[in-house]
C-alpha cells in the first residue's frame, strides 16, 4: 500500500516537519473488537520511537489485557525503546496505597483522571493509552467538558489514544483520528467461549 | 467491562474446555485505521501465552510496521514468551535468497502463500498474522478458493488473523471473527502528514 497522502495541504503556515510533530488525539470506538488491541499496537510504535508510554487501564477485571501488559512491560524493561508505565484501576492505581480500603469505582476513575491531568501538565509521557476511558466519561465519573478541554490544551507533543464504546460526541469532535470498530461476526455469536491468547 | 458471554451454547457435544481451544480465523477489514495495528496487538497476547508467532507482511514499503517489527522481535528474543518469526515480502521473503533478481510482486505474494501453506501443514506457528493479505487475494495473485479451503482445513489449533481492505466475501464467510474498521475522521483529511510513532 502506498503511504497515505493528505487530500489537501492546509494554509496554516506550518512546514511539513511541523505538521509531522502535531500531537494526535485518537479515539477507537464502536461495538466491534480491536479498539484496545489497536491502541496497544500503536503503543508498539511509540515504544519503538523511544517515547515514554503511559497506560491507564480503566477496567475492573485483572484478567483483561494480561498479554498486552506482559508484553509492554517486557518491552519497557528491554532498554531498546521507550519506558512503559502501566497503571490500572482494577487493582487500585499504582500511585495510591490504600490496602483494605473499600473500592468505589467512580472515585477510582476520578483519581485516575486526576493523575492523567498531572501527567499531561508535566509532559510525563509522549504516548498515552486511556483504555476503556469512554465508560467513566459516559457514566459521569469524570466531567466530559473538563476532559475535552484538558486534552485540547495539553502542552507539547503528547499523543493520546482513548478506547471504548459509545465515545461522547464532544470527545469525537475534539479528536484528530476516530475509528469505529464494527462487529461483522464474532465467535461468541456461535456459542464459543473466550480463549486464552485471543481474548486476553 | 464484564467478560463476554456467549449468546447461546451450541449443541455440538463439545465441552467448554474444547470450545476454548477452537482455532480462530479473524479478519480485520474496512477503510479505517487499526486493522493491522489490532492484529499486532493480538500477537502480544499470543506471545504472552508462549505461542510461536509467525508474521507474513504482504506490503512493499520497508518503512511500514517498523515499530511493530522492532517490538515483536524484541519480545521474541526476550525469552519470556513465544518466539516470533517475521517474514516480509517488501524485502524478499526471508527464506528466499535471490540477490539482484528483479521483483515480481505477484510471484512474491504467491511464494509467501506457498510458505504459509507449508507452515500450516507443519503447524509451525500457533498464531499467524497475514498482514495486508486481502490485497493479493483481491488482485488474483493467490487463488481465493484455495486460500479459503486451506484455512478451513488447517490442522490443530492454529489461529490466523488476516488484515486489509476489501476482504473477499468467501474469506469473510469462512472467518470466525470479522471486524470492520470504519474511518470516522483521520488527520490526513485535514492535510496532516503521517507521523513517526503514529503511522509507523
């Protein structure tokens, strides 16, 4: 396949080099498979560029993403590309030590977002995966307007990819790249079970 | 998100355990981004399971997938998961030494498919990425009927994911899992250039 060419060149006074360095906000949404998987695939490229990668996993099951986590941690520790930092809500955010405390998912999600805001301000990472982050937005656990405003105003060249179904229209409007994954056929329709190596 | 539950349990006499071990043929198609990226994300899970992974890259540009290739090779060499073997058409298949020979993409694609057939018969890998393989099928470089019949008859538990636009209807019909990636918005629409770490 030929490399993509822009359909038009904007009259924005930017050089091609500058345009290559614009921060990207990507959203992977829709009911089909591959939203998070593609985000982690993008993280491979970021790692390969030597960029610090931050993953924020807004899911509850510790079983999910175990393969991706093992792989990205191994890559981060290889010393060949960027460092990888993996935060997950399901086991309490890594920066919060709160043994025995009762969990409140809404509070945990808000804490996750607060940390992301701090990291965006500090430019901690160059590539962010906000996995399943559409759900806390949908459920009102974080303020959509504030999320969108914060992402729009983020400094430097920080790329962000957000995954999950039912992306809020304001998030879609703010994004540079939106892909909808549509289910055409899924083995669970035929009564199959999730499989190690395929589903997690 | 809760783990997926089958909508119905088929009357096929299989145990859940057996159903968890059925080989999956997945197709990522459609005009949107993320088809290959999601396939490489799936490869992370396969690697994490310790499965041998074979990538067959049916593309011409050496620039594409450099990040994914670097990452998967690093993982394969880490000794922590499965081994990764990466073949690419763009630089001549790795098993063909033909310096200076003129390239014929149709012949190269057919040679790639012939090797895949040998590997499926030998059960060389447990997870295959046939990246951009829809195009040689579309262009008649490989026989669609033979590809589908070979995939349907593959022995053991070999998972295969095929990526690319315009997947042939017979391939879609044979697949267990088909996801269509739809472009909602892409930065190149706004005249942006491809970016290191995002596009490759």
